[in-house]
C-alpha cells in the first residue's frame, strides 16, 4: 500500500506527551490515538528528555507547569540544546494564557501553544499540521542528502516516469547519456531513445516493452554497449532498475554502472581459457605420451625410436614454451591495446578445422559465401577462435551422444554485417533456456542428462564478445528436427 504524504499518521508519526497529571496524559493519548499516532508519555522533565532521545518523536506536547523537577520551559531549552532533538516541533500545553508566559515559551524554543482546557478537535488539527510540516521538512532534508550523495556518485542514476521520460538524472548519468551540456533535463525524447543514440541495448529481448517490463523483469541485468571503434575501446554500462514505492505517479529508478574494466578482464580470461584448451592440449598430450612410452619401454626400444620419442617430447615442450610466452605477452598487452583486430574470413575454414580436430568432432562443414572471400571482420584470430570454440564445444556437450553434426554457414546480410549460422543436430531448448542460456553458469544441461555442469561461461563469452564489436548473438531451435541455430 502506498503512503499518503499529506497524512502524517500514515507514516506512524510519533508523539511524546509530557504532563505530570496522569489524567491529562490519558486524555491526550485517547484523542490522538484515533488519528493513528504512536504515543509515548512521560510524567516529568527528566523522563521526557531521556525518552525523547530514545524514541526521536515527530512532535512533543509539553506541559508548562510541572512542580516536580524541571519546568516545561527548562525542558524546552534543554531539548533545543540537544543536537539530535533541537529541530523537533514542541507544542506547549499550558493553563497560563498571559503574555509573559507566551514570551517565555517562545524564548525557550516552543513552536506553538494550546491552552487548557483544550478542544479535542483543535488539538488534533494542531498536531496534524505540525507533524505534516515536520514531515515535509525532514523529507526535504533527506532529499538534499540524497541529491548530494547521488551527485557525488561515480554511478549514473536516472528517474523516469511510466512513459520513459527522464524526470531526474545525476551528473554522471548526464555524462553517460551525453546530456552534460544542459543543467536541466528538457527533452521530449525518452530515456531509451536517448540511450540508443550512442549504445546498443542488450540483450535485445530484455529491452522489449520498456519500461512496462521493468516490474516483471526487475532482477534482469541489462547492458548499454558502445561498440569498439577505430579510435576507442568498447564501453559497457550495466543497467539495473527499481520501481519507486512513493507517490501517485509511477516512477522507476535506473542505475548505470560502468563495468568496462570487468568486461575487459572477462575477455582476457575467456581468451586465456580458449588458448589453454585449444592450443595447449595437443602439444601437452604429445609430451605426456612420449614420456610415458620412454618411461615404460625405453630399455626394450631400439635407439632410433628412443631418440625419436625424445625429440618429439623436446619439440612439443618447446612448442608449449612458445605458447605460454605468447599467452603472457597477450595478457600483458590486452590492458593497453584494443581487444580486437581484423580477421580475414577466408581463413575461417582452417580455424574451424583445427577446433574440430581438437574436439574430435568428425562431422563439421564450413561454407563461406563467395562474396566474402577476402573480406574482414572486427575479430582477431584468437577472438574468432574463442567464439567458434565455445559454440562448437557446447554443441558437442549438449548432444545426446556428444557426436554432433555441425554446419557453419557464413553470409553477408542486408545491414552490411556478416552472419555466422552454426547449426547442430543436438536437442531443442525450452523458451526459458533460450532466454537464459547466455547467463554465466546457467545450468541448462540438468534437464537432459542430469549432470551438474551447465553451459558455464561459454555462451556468455560468445554473446558479450559479439556485443562488444556491435554485433548480436541469437539462439533458436531448428524447425521440425532436433538441434539449435
């Protein structure tokens, strides 16, 4: 249920009643309880000071004449000297209606007076007005605190209405959205249209029906990606959303977090992961096999066979050394250079064949359109190898017999982009799996084989690497037969 800011009782405002007479305390409590306030009572000045520090009331009703201990004026002065309580509204309840008493109360810090005997309706109205004003004041202070914290934040914060128009954006969000040139947001464009002027919105299906789908997909992570160009690296913004609970108008808060560094680090890990499986497996196996044969049969082998195995082990060990050096060089260089280069598509068949040999996939075809011979794409060889490796390895992993047939078709499409279709004959996926399979460590396999390992980071790497150069990654079921494209 949404709270009504104009009704202080809806916030469960706290009222502290201070009077030495039990009957008066009970009367005031009964009058105000009907308004929904939380009531605390004190019978003397010192008890009132102690209780006020504990409950932090929204208003204090303070009797002036309290014969035992501190008077109402003294309590009022001490409250105004207490940092955490000096701005709490004080309504003095008094039987004194002379000018001197009112002046003394004002000097002590009282905000208003009500004279005994008081009208219950007047008392309710006085308390209601004071708590409302105090609530507005506190909200204003909290808003100023919020704006200060948000304006100093390194993350972007945007508030939009149900029509996707920007109601507020902090300075970092204005920088991200190229609105920093204007001190006030005065645009008829929606948040999404402004974002699309600079960024690709991924995953695409999570941005459909925006902003109406925010509540249904509140826990989904979205990205705004500015693809890598000749002059700049890719730039990633992670987008999270929250529906704001207050107010009659539907509002949504959007957080824009720069995750470029994390994505760059992930790319390095994925490239290294692909290198380990793709490049180290063959030489490492050769070294291990040669050494095992030498260890078991060297006394029975002719010298030329021993020398051959020794030379093979040494040659492959040197190859491993070169590969490891290349990896270290790559890791050192990725933080200071562009992650992508140009790859000549005519070399794709060789890349696919090498991956198929390592994965021991026998049935693989790769067809490159004639018009793409000699063309280039914004992937270097390591990156395209990572993408092809992960897709082909997942095709093998999700095949019931781990023996898939894979057809790769590479064509130019109408938007001057290159389309890679990688078609396998494994299994069809459910709609939920088709949406979720790109998420890190998604356990899609459990439904089919009962194994705990899922897709891991493989398809996540494919999607993110593709988005980073302005491309797209899709997965859908084949029609009328098992497998996915």
